[in-house]
C-alpha cells in the first residue's frame, strides 16, 4: 500500500519576482516520538489506516520491522505541513526477503520524488540486512503506486483477491536479486541523485 503522486513540480514564474520556498529534507529511523504525525499521515493516505497501537507494537515489539521517515530540515516560511513528518515507510524481514508493508507521503508534498526516494532508502536498508528479494502488495486500482514500484524494478508476480478490508484486490509485486550489483547499481545511482536533490531542497507547500 502506498501513496505517491507523479505530477510535475511547479516551476517558478519569472513574473512572480521570487521563486518558491525550498526546503531540505532528511531521512532516518521512525521513532515513538513520531507517532502523532504518523497517525495524521495515515488518516489522509489510506482508506483503512493502521492504529496507534499497531505502530507502537511495530516499533517496540517486532524485531523484524524497519521503518524510516522523511522530515524537513529547514521549513521557514512553509505551511504547517512542513512542521513534522513528510513521509514514512516500512518493511518486515523474512530471512532474505523484505516485505514492504507501508509507504506514504503527505498530499501537500507529493510530486517531488519523495516517495521514490523513500522506497530506494528502504531497499538500501533491506540490502544491508541481507535481503535478496523485496515484495509488496498494492491496490489493483492504484496505478500511480504501481508505476512508482515498476520504475524501481518491481514486477507483477501474483494477485490477491479481496485482500484489503474494503475487499479490493491486490497485486503482488517483487524485485528479485537485489543483492546483485547488476540490479542494485542503477537503483543506487538513482538513490544518490535523489539524496543530493533532497539535501539541496525541494519546493515546500505554499
């Protein structure tokens, strides 16, 4: 399940006199202190959001879970959406397989490649943990998320009927041979490019 829009970033209009406010972004481990922001992100991202108790358990009891967050380093002049969590995602480890369980970006921050950056960060972390294969489920109707995953090399490997609480079907996607350089190198290069871009700053919501 993921939420990532692929609209073009707005370019500054010379007639405006000034360009848009930019904001550097950072990425790192999700913590218990982030859970209030996580709940807000869940509520605007998923038809059936996870509960606070679920996330608390994932962070404190599930040794196989790994979660990352994206947050603004400097948000002066931006809207309240820039004050806390911008995006979050996570996966579970099953031997040499990592299963991506969530990926979401605040609506106001979509269209800036943040979802792609976060996904690649999750894959990099999973690879360090010894992952060979990454898998996930995505709603059959979520074409935007499917395009995001396919750009990262995921391919369709199956289908789950009535998988979600609202009975929508899910597509099963997988990225194999993540431990091999021929698969990881182009993803690593893209990750480095996006990391540099996020460090310089992206357009903040106005």
